[in-house]
């Protein structure tokens, strides 16, 4: 079965993007959240990436 990225329904603070990435990559969601914070304040691209993923990614069916 092919692995797919979904917004997390269980591990979310705002939209489930970081939780979904963490589930997809099988890493701790705190590491993904730290990476997004670094991208937001370091390069300024993290916010746009988060918003695009939040709008375009499918939601998980798991509750």
C-alpha cells in the first residue's frame, strides 16, 4: 500500500499540518514544529508552506 500525507486529526495544534508531516515521516511532531518555527523566523517561508499545506492537503479519516 502506498503511504500518503494527510492532515492529522489527532496530533494538531492549529491545522494538523505538522502532525501529519510527523506521521508521514515517522518522527516526533515536536521536531517538525521546531523546523516550521525556524523556517518562519529564519527564511520567512514556513508560514506560506504551512498555509498552503493546510489548504491543499486532504484531511485524515482517522478520529
